[in-house]
């Protein structure tokens, strides 16, 4: 079992004193269009500095959780994964970078800072000795999205980029079961307390922790995709510059209906009526949108089936309506599934709360972001809200007990909102 040495613990505490740097969707796209080896090398330098800071913040928080939650075996396991990934990232440049590449990295960073810095700006020393300006919004993120083209790059840079990508792929795989393992830690905590309620400060921790995880996986996934080259038309890494809302919604409807009919043994489940312009497109991460729509539709389908029973000949349809505004895309999902009592509405945003029969947690079941087969974990809504908020959107719910529920998903279409870093 991996153990954190005293020296590593001190280094983690040091990195945790530095602020995290948010990146917007637009910055990621600007940076990732037609990337050169120099661009990818520059991105690796950004990740080498930014990811250890983010991981260090999470290790520190996992060590300081309230109510002895930090002592739960599953929480300790997750903390060790984060510490191990921190060590891999901070040690990689010194092990793998040649002296010539180190000099080139310093030169590239100085060039970016000179382009961005106003004269006589004071700098803040970064953990690895680089400088980060604190004035006029100039930060580490400037180095991430500054263009690097029209130059000849040394051969060893390509090799370094490949090795760095393989290393962060291993980090990503290591963290695949984090959501389910943390959830298991919460179950251990609840069993020790002999309580079915998770305190509000623990709920707040889970929001911060899972939001941070979304950001870390977004940065890693984007970097891996850029290094592997363009996958499909209109994609920059894992970001689609022309995400088609009607296509994404229809795919989510088909998937959710299939799961619903299989789960309840139905010949035909409730219909979902889609109201969306066929040509409505915007810049977004399709995997995030797919996850949110699938989870929300699953909830509505389950509510309708359980309200009317599995023997119903004709269920009232669910409506999925998409509206385009100047600032955001708004998606409303309306069902006639009986609604939720007013006292229960705040509970739907809490982790581990569900009205369905609980299902056994298997950390190997889902290796991405917690998709239950139909229901029973109580993670669908709170995780979906984090995805919505990650790029400046939101998720809201209005319910009429005795009738049904409307869920409103707002997605920022300006794409200039920085990550909400905890």
C-alpha cells in the first residue's frame, strides 16, 4: 500500500499554499486549435505546475475533514491516490527533461510573461521557481493559451510530450474509481455514526471535491486528446465547437428510454417529446452534456413509471424543451411523475439521498463519473449540477407535489467563464 513520506507531506503542504488557476472553455479552444509540438510542450509545463497545486489542495482537505471522516479506510485510499499522482507530476520534469529543454521552457515562459505583464509588475514565485504575475489578471493561465507556432522544435521535445502524456494517462486511470470510493467512505462514515444523514459540512466538502475532480479530469482529458490529434470534425481535444443540441438530446432520450424499459421490463416506456431547433449549435464538452441529460431524463422516466405503474397502457409524455438566449442555452425537462414534497426538494441535492432502493456500491462498476443503471445511489442530481456549474451554468428544480417536476438546465454559451475552483 502506498504511504506518504514525511518529505512528500511537507512538499504537498507547500504546494497547497499556492492558489489554483482557472481556465475557461474559450481559452482551451484558442490554445488547442492546430497545436504544434511547442504548444503541447507549453501545455505540459502548465499542467506540471497547475495539477500538483490542485492535487495538493485536495490532499490537505482530505486530511482535515470533520467528524473523523478522514480516518475512513476508503477516504485514506483516495488521499493516497492523490498524493501518489502529486509525486508523479512534480518529479516528472526533473527526471525526464533534458538541460536543453529546461532552458527552452524557461525562455518560453519568460516570453509569455513579457507579452502579458505590464511594466514594473511584481511577481509571485511559483513552487518550482517560475514566476506568476498577480496583477491585471495575468497568471499562469496566460502561458496555457498563448500561441506557439512558426518555430522549429527540437526532436527531444516530441519524445518528452509523448512520455508526459503517458504519465498523465496513468494518473487519470488511477483516479477512475475516485467517485465510488469516496462514496464508499461516506457509507463507512454513516455506519460508524449509525446515521442516515450526512452533515452539511460534509456535503459542502463533497461539492468542492467532486468539482475539483471534474476540473482535473477536464485538463488531463483535453491534453491527452490534443496529443493524439484531431478525432472528429469540429473537435478541439474533447471540446466540440459545434455541439448540436438536438442530436445530443435525442441520443440521451434513446439511451435513457432503453435503460428504463429494460429496468422495469416495459414493452414501451414513456415517450419524450423533443422541442429543439435542428440547427442549434454551441461550444461545449459533449460528454458533460450527455451525462447531465441522461441523468435528468432517467429521473423523469422513473418518476412517471412509478407514478402510473408498469401496467399503464399510455404514460403522459415527458417534454424536453431547448431555448436559445444571448447568454445561455436553457433546457427544460418536464414530467408528470407526481412531483416531490416541498420539504424533500432540498434533499435531492444532497449526496447519498435517493427515493429508490439503495444499490450496492462497486468501485469498479463505473470508471468515469458515476452512472447508475437506473437509480439508487443518490448522486445523479448533485453531480449533474456540478457539471452545469463547471463552465458557468446551473441546474434548478421546481416541483408540484401531486403533479410533476420541471428541471431547468442552464448552459453558458459565451464560454468565457473560468472554472469555479474550490
